[in-house]
């Protein structure tokens, strides 16, 4: 696994999206958990995995990276560990075999499931006189000859005078 790859914990029934920030040069038997008051190893917390399993450090997207370092997606993968540390993002280390790599599309869908309440936003925009065309994971809106696409991730595509107020409204419906 390489820094920048999206992953999920295979042992979590409802996993949160995470990003690899560091592929450690040590097995889980030699890496301690992130608690500074403990010398417990990652291997001790994961007895079902071989002690020689490679250790991988990740940061969770919604609860860590997006909250503490909003511009993390602008950083090259090689700088994710340093940037996450600098921005006090909590890191978690797992046995590599416990993580499953996701494609960019799978990660986008997971993020989309967690960000904007498109149904409520659509109702608000219709009440405000926007023409709204819903589709899977996005809505297309139009007003005053300006057209925008609003994705479930909160991204807004389109240019015009209404973009800034529309973007502000989308933020109100972020979960």
C-alpha cells in the first residue's frame, strides 16, 4: 500500500474511509500504538495477524483529514504523513492485511454517502425558484440562465454570479 491510497478496515462492519499516509518500514510487532502512554504494539492489538505483517498508518478522511487539514487533497502523497502530523490529525496503524484498498470511484461514493443531504437541498432550491434536475449522486440546478452541478460530495461545478451564494447554501446542507 502506498501513501494516498484510499482504504477501509476490513474488520469494521460500517467502515469509515481512510487514506494511507505512511507505509512503515517495520512489522506490526515493532510499531507501538499511537497512545503516548503505552508501549503496546500494533501486533498486540491484532493477535489474528502475523507479527511480521507490514504496518500501515492511515488517517480517517471525515473525522481527521477534512476537519483538521481541509487542504490535504492538494498535498502530494509523499507529504501526507508530515502534513497530517503537522495538522494534528490522529493517525492509526494497522496490519496491512486488515486494510482493503478502494478505487477512486469507490472512495467518492463513500464520501458522497456522508456529505450533502441532496434531498433537503433540492427542496430548498426549488422553494427559492431554481429549476432542479436530480440524478444519482448529484443534482443539476438552473436559475437566471446559469447552470450548476452539485455533487453529493459538496462540490459545485459551474461558473457565474450565483456560484458563491449557491456554494454557501450547499455548505449548510453538509452532514
